[in-house]
C-alpha cells in the first residue's frame, strides 16, 4: 500500500493490514498467520509524516546451528518519522535525530510505502543469532546428524564416547 503525503491529514489517518502477500516468501524468514499491523500516519508539516502503530505476527526462522525451522512471535511498536529529502544541512538533521528517539526515514518522494516499511520492521525484529533454543546442540560436524533429535557415536563430539573406546581398549589389553 502506497500512501501519498497529500492523502495524510494533520489529525491522522489509520491503516490496518491483515494480509501480507508480498512478505510471505522472504529469504531469511517467512511470515505466518495471523499478521496484524495497525498504524496511524500523521502529517507533521509539508515534508514530514509521523507513523505510530503496532505490528504483531509470527515468523518462521531457520536455526543457525541445526538448520531446523522454528517460530518466533513478533510484537513491536512502530514509531517512525518520514522526512522528504531536503536541502537542509546534514548537521541540522543529525541534531534533530539526537533530540528525538524516533526512527527517521528519509524519502526521495512524498509517499509512504507501507508494505516496504513493514518489511523493514520485520527485518529489524530478527534476532542477530537465530537459535531454535539456547540449548540447541546443532548438527554433528562429522556425520551431520541433528544432535537435538538423535545421538551419534562420533568420538570427537562426545567425550563419553572416547571414554568408552578407551575402556574397550583396556579390555582387549588385559
Ligand atoms: Zn537449532
Ligand atoms: Zn556424528
């Protein structure tokens, strides 16, 4: 959904998004149902629009360690200031930015692309390290087995395994 600044009023316009087809298949995640985003866009002068809202959904991610897929819930507040690129000096902008804790997005045309903004927000909500659980044991480096689901007998991966091998050896010797 593309919303021109000229459609946005000073008192604010509300938008609800409950389907997100363009988001269903991303490289790093997929969006699961239900998807719900509601936001209010408010005109703040000729070249500025403020967005406030909330984004709730569930994402399916791939675990970095075991490559299994797992779900995370996303529930994030949206607070973004859209500004048209202007001739103001960057210094002034930097100052404004430190004074407010709004995320600021500089646009080159006076249009808010809602799908694009929501997609960006989903990317921002992704964890740096994607793990299905903190205790995820990952894949065995030798045989590739998913160590959360099964155990293997690769010696290097299991200290207990090498103890057993040693015990066998002793038996043979004696
Ligand atoms: Zn995992
Ligand atoms: Zn193994």
